[in-house]
């Protein structure tokens, strides 16, 4: 115990810290709620994220500017049919002849290490492959080899590093 | 020859006499084989290899400490519960980015500290905007741990600290992490952290001295 070992600590602080170290009530269903959330399919999670209520603070000047911008958009943008603007099937391949598993992690599957496994290719020995429907736009992703090695796609452009400094690749899917 | 007193007591307790041939004594019961503890690193590896259920053990193993930090940091049970749940879920989704799975707890603390910072900012903004809309007559549910005046004074004093000092103080003296660990979690330098803890202690002593003397 740091508190017991350090004679320099004032009695007030020592007593206070001991009080704060008392256990707190933990929500009894915390683990169940966490596991329910992590098992939720990526699409359902994305839908929940979209409809999640948010509070947006806008100053009066900001509100005026936003109204002007929306007005300009309504004026400039003509609704037009966009045939074929839906998801495209994108093939990802990675050469790892000694790996026992390769999975694809990216924004599109919420970086879930278990959501998108690659399968060994029948045509090319040592190559792993998977096909994923991706909407037009920019996607950041990486491969996870043997569940622990985070590897950017050598066949794709390098993207910005992630929240923890890990290297990612970036792929832009064009709309047709 | 008379056996020494303690051995004589043992022989008597075992129902033997001093003349018993030691070789006639029953063989000692072998100790059960020791089972190596399942470490955080093992559980992380199991989750990453597809055994999602192993994450439940990581949650159950660390939920108490994380809940305590979040409650002390945010001062609101509901906010703390939400922050801890978010941290565990984000931890799961980023698990492959945990560079040292044996130090999963410190890595998760890093996520929780960030969640608490975000929630504290949002709560502050809400308080500034909506303070007048809360009915003053709304009954306050007493916090189950705020049973004593001393305890209430502690909560009040903690809330008076700047958030970076409160964060450093809680991680150091309540969660008992090393300065090196706290530096990895918060991103602050060792010297900055020591200064924050020192200032926090000075301020807390000032705020709590009277309440401490009159306990």
C-alpha cells in the first residue's frame, strides 16, 4: 500500500484516501450489458449510432449561418437519381502463408476483430481473401493476423494512424 | 530422550507417542497441483482468437476498480456507470490495439480516463446551459455512501479540485498506480503529475482540515 509505506503523507490525505478506497456499488448487470453491446451486429450498431439523440449547441449567429448554408444547398443541389450508388463488393487479399487466422478490421465493421474473417484462397496458396460490401467513400482498415498482429494492407495507401498510434490503410470506393 | 515441548505437543495432538517410528507415519498428503492463474494476457488472447465470452471475465475482474475511479472522478453514479460501460465496450472493439495484453488494466484505464474527461466536459456544458431548468424542489436522492458529514466534505473538496488534479490524485492515492503508469494513462509527464498531486494534496488539506479535526 502506497499510503502505508509513505510517512510523508499527511494524516488528512491518508484518512481521506482510505475513505475513497472503500468499494463502490457496481451495476449488477454491467458485464451482461457490455457483452450484449459487443455482440450486437455492426449494422445494428451503426443504425443505433445514427438515431442516437445528440445535443448540438448553436449560437444565434451560428444558427443564422447554418440556415443560410442550408438555403444555399437547397438552391444549388438538384435531386438526381443515383443509379448504382449503393455498396460495391470489394475484395481484400493478404498473403500470410504461415498465419493461422487473418481478419479484416475497419471503420465499416467498427474495428471488431471477429466480424470479418478472411478465408484461405483456393486459387493462391498462402493468400487469404474476403469480399465485403462497401458504400462509396473513404474507408480506413487493417488486417489482424493471428489475432495479435495489426498490419496495414501493403496493397493500399497508408492512412492516418489510429487512436493508439497503429498504422492503418485507406481505400476510397468510387460511386458508379 | 524427551522431545522438545512443541514437538511433544504435536505428537500428542496427532495421537502418537514419542516412541513412534517416523517411517510408520502415514505419508503426507500431496499438495494439489497448482493451477496457474489466468492472466489478463491469456484472456485477451482468447477474445482475439474468437472466444468472445472470455471478455466477460475481464469485465468482472476489473469492473470494481474502474467503477470506483469513475464515480470518484465524475461524482455521479449514473454518469460513472455509463462511462465504465463505454470504456469496456470500446476496449473490446480496440482490443487488437492493446500492445501489452498483460497490462490490459492500465490500457483500459486509459480509455476510461478519456471517457470521464469527455463526460465531465459534457456535464459541465449541460450544467451551464440548463441549470435554471432543474426544479429546486426536486427531491435529492441521498448517495448511499454519503452517510457522514466527513464523507460529504470529502466529496465537496474533491469537486473543488481542477479536473486534472482530481484525476492525478485519484489515480495515485486511491487507485495506487505508479507515476509511470499514470503518465502512460494520462499522457502527462512525470514532473507535471507530481506537481498536480502535490497541489491537489495541499488544496485538499486546506479544504478538509476543519472537517477532519471535528470528526
